[in-house]
């Protein structure tokens, strides 16, 4: 199904929702519950939802007595190992209110680049969705190194949306929409609709998020949105606080139209009646 406007999001069959570390860890861990409320509402109307959640490293930090995101790889991997477990526990605890079961899916970039693990990942997630389980995806941070990382989870979410032929990708952050320049700067205007192929020339997208524990900013959202749109997935970029409105097709955020669906193959030309008769 091709979703050409944000109103269409409400009737999407398959949606990927991506949430960043700063929205659901530390002082914001309490925001998991309203996020789960919105996902459960979409799930209840029959929508297949996949959650791509960052936050493993940020959630693990206090358990390793770290005040700031570690800079060395081994400590990042250790923090992710501890934090991923707690993150899934917190999601499951919240999902229990709706009798929804979570399935953890940890992927490396290599898994999506190579045919066999790629089709294994697709088959497993299709089956989880058939079983009405909520797949919660993150990068497999404990084995990922700087050289082989996806880069950021916005990109991972776009690749998952492509893998699963999702109708919609919702990219959540601390900001309600993409702006023509960093939102704190004078003259910044929200971008409402982005037509497929619009290069967004002349706009300035920042590269860092607001709160310090995440890795993405507006520029990673734009790159991920383009990647998903090329694969035929509509994209909405908005804030975690507006996820319920976003999933209901309300007029929030920045909407990226997907690549037009390939036209159905034309019927073969009718046989020339004279030739047919001869
Ligand atoms: N996978 C990382 C984590 O869960 C975050 C990556 C990102 O935010 O882009 O901590």
C-alpha cells in the first residue's frame, strides 16, 4: 500500500517507529509508557508495528557508574550489553498492560547487507508480526565496531522499513518537525510536506541531537527519510511526545512522500486481427 499523505498513516498496514536514546532513557525513562500506549493503540486496530529503539548504551550507563556516554568502544559495548537487557525489560513491563509480547531483534549492518542473514531477519520478523508480537529492533552494539556500524539508528530504521516493505516509517526525536534551519535560530520554519525527490536545497540540518546521549540529529533524519522514501515507504518526522497523533494521521511533523509505486505492467498489445486470422 502506498501512503501519499499523513492522513493515510492511520490506515497503514505495517509501520516502523524509531525512538532515540534521549527520549526513553535517564530522566525520560517514564516516556516509555506513553510511547507504548500509542503503539498499543495502533496494534489494537490491526496495524503491524515494529519498534526500532536506541537507548541500550544510555540505559546501561548508570549501572556502570558512568555520567556521560563512554567514548571507547569496549565500554560502549559493555554499557550496551547491560542496557539492552534493561531496555527490553522496561518495554515488556509497559506492554504487559496491553497483553502484548515483545520480541528482541538485534542486527548488525552485515546482517542486512548479505542475502542469507537478510532473508533470515525478514522471515523472523514477518513471523513475529504474524504472531502479533512487537519486534523491538536495535543494532547489536555488543559486537558492532566503529568500522561496521550502521552509523546511527535512523539509518537502521530506514533499512528495516525497506527490508519489511513497511508502508510508513515514523522517526521520533525531541523536536516536533524538521525545520528549515536549526529550530533555535531566528527564521527557522517547520517543513510540513516534502515531495518525493525534493533535494531540500538551501536548508540547514544540524548533525547533533539536543540531549547528548543520542547520536542522530536533523541531518540523519533527512538521510534516513530519503532512503526509506526511495524504497516506497512514507516517512513522518516528529517528536516522541506526538507519536500518538502521528500514528493517527494528525497534522503534525514533517511528511516525506514515498517514491511513486511502479506502474502495473501494461497489457500486451492486442494481436493484429488480420495476423490472427491468417
Ligand atoms: N544502538 C545505540 C544504543 O542503543 C544507539 C545508536 C543511535 O542512537 O543511533 O545505544
